[in-house]
């Protein structure tokens, strides 16, 4: 019998939800998607360090030796995301999604500028727009920015999508693709409704994506639906037939090693439920989002999480730049890392505040009091640099 992954691939486009190149080589998906959290995870792998270093060096060269560390890091961050995308595109036949800074989620002009810069970097490398999706959070401002970009021939993937209102607004804006987050919807319901588990067909995330899919197909919208953020393979099984599904390497492994018959649950040619057509403006969108507590909370939470991932990645890039350049940059970077981790601003970092690994915290906490002062960070990182460990 064919594996679940083989059967799923015959009825749905499988997308690898990872920035790790080895996983993409292993599963051979058509498309791949990344975000700052995935890039941050991939950046910890030594084999990818050259991508980081090359981007930092070229960014420094491009904007000048007198530019501040923050300017170099901001420039390098865009280049690194595109560099990972370029490497991914060497391994897949389809598209890669590259994300706009989540801190711009409520800034139309900022989103437009960043999206145009990202696509420009791809174009400079000889990659055309059809192979790239620009990921933007599904705020009203993000959706309106995507509407402009789509008219310019820049294709968009609207992410952090949890509610029906977001999906309708995206379809009306003519975006190329949406990524409704199945697992995070389930997380909210488990946390707020007092129910520990749901059967696959009762899963609130599955129900949400099924409704959106059938609505789009019954009203002839061209916007593709890509289910995302899965917690288990049962959710994936219930969405077999969806336009696309973006799946983590862990769950791809489970699908690849499981042999069970798979029934197609969603069919674009024959949507099972027909919803009345809805038209939204900014006011009605805001009203529906205010009524949908789950969607509002998860959108806000997602933007905060993606923003924190970017800040953490920026701090790591600043640290790496200091390693490459030495000198006064190191002092600056230590201060930046300290400020990023001192979440309550009390002048010390506890283990709960520390954004890095426990192993690094333990290595820096020389007096084992469970607190890091700025001097601890400076001396610990300085010693590691001197010994060539970073």
C-alpha cells in the first residue's frame, strides 16, 4: 500500500514547513515556506553559517564601514531570508514563501517597501516573481498592502490567518494564497473551552479550513488555501484535497512511514457546503474580528511571536557581526543582547527571561545564582570569543 504521504501528494500540493535544507532534500516537496522562527532554527546549524557570514559581510560592504551595527543587521536580515529562499529554490520545482517583518503588520507603506525590496533581491539573483510568495500577516493593513502588490505582479501568502473574516477579505483582495493556522486554532479551543482532545473531524481548526475552502470554491475565488500549523496527522488526513498543506518535517516523517488508505475529504470541483457571499470593508472587517475572540487573540499573539523571533535573530546577527569584525562592535552587541533578554528592565536576566538555550545560560551564569548581569554576559561571551568557540 502507498504511504499516507504518497497518497496525500496525489491530491494535495505538499509544502515543507521548514528552512532546513536537508529536510527539503529528504522530502522533495513542490513548495516550501519559511518564517523568522524557522530561519532562526536553521541558523543554529553550522552547515548554514556561511550563508549568515556572507550576508553580513556583503551588507557591511554595501552600506559602508561607518554604518551602525543596527543598520548592517537590518540590511543583512533581508538578504539572509532571501539567501535561504534561493537555496531552497535550488531544491524544489515550485515556490518559496519569504516573510515581511511582522513588526510592519499594521503599516501598509512599510509592508509595501519591504515586500518590494525582498522581491527585488530575488529578481537580482535571476529569480522571477512566479517562484516567490511574499508572506504578510492577515491584518486589514496587511491585506490591503497585498492587494496593491498583487496588482504589481508580486504574489502574496497571507499568514497568521485564524478567522473567516480574514479569509474573505483576502479573497476579495485577490491574494494568491492564504495560510489558515489549523493547530493554533485547536490550541486556543483546548485552552479556553476545557476540552482536552478533539477527534479529527471535530477539530476546530479543521472545521475552519474546511469552511474557508468550500466558500472559496463555491464562489469561484482563485485564492489558494494552504492549511498550516498542524499538531497531528489526523488534522492533515481530514484536509486531504485542500489546495496545499504546509507540514513540518516531524509530521512529514509520520506520513511517510504510515500505510493507511487515505480518502479525499475536500474537492474544489464539488464543494460540499455553500455559504452566502460576503463583502467586507474596513469597518465590517474590524467588527467581525472583534466578535471572533479566538481569531483576534491568535493574530495578536502570532504577530508578537514572529516579532520576537525577528528580534532574537537580529541579536544573534549583531553578535555574529561583532565576531567577524571585532573591536567596539562587541561591546555594543553585548548591550543589545542584554536589553533584548532583560524583559522586565530590572537590570538582570533570569532563566525565564533568557531567549537562548539553557546550556548557554548555564555557561554564562558563573556564580550559579540564576541571574545574568551585563558583566556576566560580557565576560562569558568575551571568553568564548577569545577561545574561538563563537
